[in-house]
């Protein structure tokens, strides 16, 4: 009996079968994770519309930049990731997400109003959009801080 060189058996080896099975399993797990992430984002968005309050998932929240007040650092249409935090966790120069009577705002913390602080006023933080020529006309209460920017996607 002679053997033809270069011919292979038509039966896949066990290792090839395991690789294919592992690939399918990883693909299914990634797909499931993506579907769950989309479901969580939809739920968060729906709940925010109903309650008017921000929702963070595992301490983080993606936010869509709606205006050019923070350009060139943040451009309209970009997605920014905020980490939920309080006043003790931020520093001057941080981009923060905070609530106002008109809604939620993303601006930079530029300082502290020493006069307001001395007078015992609870609103004493100074914020400003990078593209704005002047500081925000209001002083921010530290309790209104929702998060600090940690990541930016284009």
C-alpha cells in the first residue's frame, strides 16, 4: 500500500473542534454582553426621562455633549464618561457634570468664590465653559455635583 503524500484525513482533530467550540462560545458571550449593555443603557435613558434624575451604572455614566461651550476640549456630538463623585473628589481644572435649575451642565471647575464661602453661602464654586468668554453667572453648590469626567470618545 502506498500513501499519497500531502493528503489529510477528512476527520477534524479534537483540538480543531475545541477551537471552533471555544470561538463560538466567546462570540456568544460577547454578543450577550453587548445586548445586556444596550438594555441597561436603554433602561437608564428611559428611567432618566421619567424621573428627571441621572442614573449611573457601576458608578459611571456616558453623557452626550450637546453644545460647544466646552470646545475645543469637548466637541458637540462627543460622548464623555463621567464617574459619580462628590465635591471631595474633584480638583480645580476638572470637567464636572452638575445639575442646575435648567438641567444638567458639563463645565470646568475654575475656582472657589472666597467671599461667598466666608459669608456661609452654600453656593460658592465657580464654573466655566472653555469656549465661553466669562465664568458661569451662577455659583455652584457642591451638593449639585454629579460626576467628574474620566474618559472621552469621539
